[in-house]
C-alpha cells in the first residue's frame, strides 16, 4: 500500500490485572490510511474500546507496537504529550463528560486551535468550527450545560478537529445520541475528516450506522479481530460465523414482524473456535 | 373479559410547558402496541404517566383507564397497589431497575410478598419458575446471586421476571433492548412477544428503534412533539407510511437507500 | 430530521435565574442571615460597642438590666461589649483557620491524587498519621508545647484540621482524573499541572467549599475550647471560651456563662445551616436533575417547525 499509514498497530495485546489477568485485546493489528475511515465493530466485552485507547496511547500495551505516521506512540503518563503525537485526537462516547463544565465552549475549542498552532499547523477560528459542525458561532461564549447531548458531541468533535489531527479515534461517539442524530453526526465526522485528509478509526457496536461511513470494517469478538475487509463486501458476503451472526441479528425494519434469529449456544461456541479470517483486502 | 387492558384518552401532560397534547391509545391483551418517536416526542412521558411516575410539578389531564379504575390522579396508596401488581414496567437500563445490593431472589420474592402475600418456599418456588421462564441459566442458583454477577442481557431478563412476578395485566417496556448487544436483543424480543401471548399481557413497547418495532409490534403509533401523527398496523406502517414524518423516519434508517455523496453503495442488494 | 434541528433546540432554551430552592427554606434563610450578622459584628464591633471590652467601669457582677444589656463580670466589664468584641477575635480567626487548613489540605490531596504512585502513598500515610490523633488532644499538645496564646491555638487547630481536606480533595481528584475532558486535554498536549489547575480544581471547588463552610462551626468550637482550657486566648482578651471558663467560678451570676454559650451556639448552628444550604445549592446531582428536566422540556420543544 503506497498510501501513508496514519495508524499502524501490530500485534497489540492489552491486559488488565487480575487473577487471572483479563486479556482485553489479544494480538490485534489494524491499519488506517490517510483519508480513510476504518470501523471497528464489536459487542460489549469485545475489546474494541481498549484497542482504541491503546492506539491513542492512553492505555498501556502489554505487547505489540503502535505507530502513528511512522513514529511510535508512547503511552501517556505524567509527562506532557510530545507535540508530534498531538496529531492523534479522540472523541469519546459520553458527551456529557467530554467538556469541562466550568469553561466556555469557545475556550475549549480554542485549546484545539492552540494545539494545531503549537505543532506548526494552520490556525483557525472558533467560529469557523462551530459552523462546520452545525452550531451557531455566537454560542462560543456558552457553557456546556446549555447544550443538548448531540450538540455537546459536535463541540467535542470541533475541538478534536481544530487540533488538525492526522488520526481521529472515535470511541462509540454516537451511541449516546438520539437515533435520528446518530446517522448525521457519523456522516459529519466522516466528511470533516475526509476533507482534511485525516484517517479515522471509528469504534461502534452499531453495524448499521457504520455501514454508511466506513471504507473498511473490522469485526472484533473476545479480544480478536474475527474478520475484516471492505465494508460493502463484509455486508454482502460475511465469512466468519460471528460476522454472520452479528449481521443476522439486526432486525430489519421491513414491517414483516420477523424477530432475528438469536444465536444458539452452538453458534456462540463456533465464534471462538473458528479462527479469524485474514483480511481479504491486501 | 374485554380485550382492552388499558385505555388512554386525550392525555395531556404539562411540565412548565405542554409536552403531550392529547393522545389516545389502547392496549390490548396479547398484543404489543408500539409507540415510536424520537427523544422529546413525549413517548416516555406517556409511559411514565400511566404509573404516576411523572415529576411532581407535572400537570396532567385526560384519562388512563385500567379496567374500571382511573389511574390519572389516583392517590398514592391506591397507585401503589396498582404498580407492580397490575401494571409493571421495564426500563432501558436493567442495572437501574435492580437493586445492586439485594440478591435476585429477594428482589423477586419481595414483589410477591407485597402484592400477593406469598412467603417462604411458595414464593421461592415461584421465583425459580419465573427465572426459568425468562431463561436465566441455572435459575435455582441465581436466586442467591447479585445483579452485578449477571450480564446485561440476563439482567434485563431478571427485570422482566420481576415485572411478571405478580401477573400484571399491562407491561410497559421503555427501550428494553436499546442498551443491549444486538446478539442478545433478539432473545429478549422473542421473550417479550411470547410472554404477551402466554400471559394475556398487554405490552406497550416504547422505542425509537424501528427495527425493534418491526420485529415485535402488532400496531405502531408514531409520536412527534407530543402528538400521535400516525397509527397503523405494523405491516402497513412500514410498507405504506402516510404521514410525512413517518416517511422521514423510515428514510433516515441506515438500511434504506439514500444515496450518499459520491460513494458507491455496493450493498444495495434488497 | 436534519442536523440543524439541534440549533433550534438550543435557541429555544432560555436560561432563567431561579433563586436556589434551598434558600427558600426557613432554615436556609435564618442560617444565612444569622451567619452574615455575626460576620458583620466581627468586623465592625469595635466601633459600636457601648463600653471597651476591658473597661472596668461598671459595678461588678451586675445582672442584666439598665445600662448593661447582659450584665457585668467580676471585673466590672460589660458582658455585651466583651461578647461582641469576642466575635471580633473568634470569627476572623476561625475563618483564617479554615482557609489555611483548606489550602494546605487541598494542595496535599491534589498532588497525591493526581500524581499517584509513591507520592500518593507517602502523602497519604502522613495524612493518616495526623488523622489518627484525637483532634482536641493533639491541639492541646501542640498548644501547650508552643505556649498558650491565641496565635498558637490557631496553629494547633490548623494542624489538626487539614487532613480531612486532603482526604476529600484526593478522592475528588482521583475521580475526575479519568473524566473524558481531562483526558482530552492531555491529548491536546496540556501539561499535568495545567490539567490539574484548569480542568480539575475548578470542578472540585464546590464540595470543598461546602466542607469548609460546615467546618467553620467546628473551628469556632475548637478555638473556644482551647481558650476555655486556658490554652488559647489569655486574659484579659475577650474570647467566648475564656469567658465561659471564668464563669465557672461564679455560678450564681448566670449571665456570665449563658450569653457566651448562646453566642457560640448561634454562630455554630448558623454556619451549619449555611453549609447545608450551600451543599444543596452546589449539589451536582441537583444540577443534573435540573438538567434532565430541562433536557426533557427543551428537547420536546426543539425540532418543530
């Protein structure tokens, strides 16, 4: 692949202490190219959030490497994040804790702008960003509690993008939003990220929404990537039993009153026994 | 016995501002009535109104009849005899419905003790029976365990068991599967539908998820801004929506064919 | 449903100032008024007391009556004047005490909570050490060893009071440290110190303020207590605790002890009411409940043509 890889994670292992230790991510590799949106889907306990945090460097890795734009991603500890790594930005699941309740939203977006400037990238204006995410520029002086959940998420997106990241990691960014706004916010993120030529790693448990915005999709189960490939192909021709079960479980809004087949215990057993499918797009 | 278990007529809810503007809805036994809408449409307020769970300063008018009783404005004492016994509710977050520090068994038997006067081994036996019916594995052992020891899907099943403990006439389900994994969702939906028929339950299913609605609702009412803008049998609503808002909702679904800018949608295989 | 419906939601949301519900209760109002009154007394008494606190001009041990509202003490000094002057002594010192303990405790707790590791361990063990001593005993020991004086009593009181602030601050910082907006700040390149001061501290000020307000009463009791024991204010300083102490030898003259006692009672209770009120006002869950209701209302208003 000649495209620049903004994210290149190989053999990542993330484990949490315990008796025995909980291995949340078990030898996972994922790559994101500039301008590409890669979706990471999985249900609760699949390890997708842990992987996202590891990729951003806010979670410790037990094994494997994570490279951002060719340089290693160091785990964030007490030291300031190295300026080059501020090219990785994140949007989190819970909009209500993504913004400092005591600061004006304009100031918080300004933080993002400052980060871009500190890296030598172009500056921008707070008002510009507010407009781009569909909010009124005049609201820069307001406080987070004056906004709804969906708006707070847009503000978080504005702040992240104002920092001109090359890689945007979105950890379930739409799960906490209204059904109607979910699709539009996801599309907004995809568009804005593509505009600036950045890559996005989009984590979600909702396959349906991800279908519209991701170029490639990785399906995670129990800490491993079971299948990955171009999104359209994955939908039309899933190979791994887990992917098939996942897709089959989505209720079709066709009015026919059919309840999707619930996976049987035998089905579930097969998920762990059938080995992961190798990426078909190579 | 009439088939109509609950009858809502011209319900208005005002909390500082009018939020529900006179809706009417019937719940029939053995049927799942869907109430669809976005957040802010008033659908959740409607279900809370049935059980008198609205904030104190809410003002209501209209009628909610359960059999011969008028629930709207019922005094607290009488309402407590209705809640749990004749009308039960399950919520989106099963962790919020279950007391984290009581065993599953005691939560179930508590309900039964209060409403049915069942005690001791009779209550326990019934509790095990309920857990088995909702398909919680190893029901007898589960009595002594705590909610946090179960998965999200199992907690919701337990919540359903608690709701059924006293054989209610009406079950209100507010986004019962929204917080659950999709592979778990199907099982819960099947359970709800089966229970409705088995136990002569009238189910009100409140959700924004049209996929879920399509799976188990018999009739669907669509709410917008505190009003019901369309109501139809499930099949009709999805195949031939009349109201513009319903059409917009259906079109916004990820599965529907909306061309996105410049991207080839290779997966349009319907 | 377009992306721009959100705009209309926020546009329709009007922030109205509502007098916090807690202040509409009788207790809240009474408490705040009395506390405020005493604070005013504390800062102005010297200008309007009828007699100097040490002026021995009146007949001794006179019961309350004409010319002397609360009677006189064994040295012919007006109790009322001494009482009011006492406020000048006790209340500012109590406030200083609380502020000092708050600052010391907050710094230690914040550093421990934020940096974790051995820094946390060390600081917390030290905190535990101080907390392990019974407050009054430790204060007595310190005051006695430094020498009896009001100043030393304050030092002693600060030493025993800071640990609770350290504990509370540490746990607040620990919980906030993981909040998404703090992490977001670090991703943007904020230094840990900036994180601490800009993101964390302003958001824990509320609970700490409540704690401090509730602590004022305890501070007053502590100072008065030490003075009562002879370890604080020394004669002839007018201080409530020492006034009560002096009243012990003169039980017949009830006015000698009752009025200072009542003064302590009213101040402490008033500040407790004030603290409770502040907690209700600043309670984040109350804010959230408000928010949820407001969300319910505003989102219902929004998105309609």
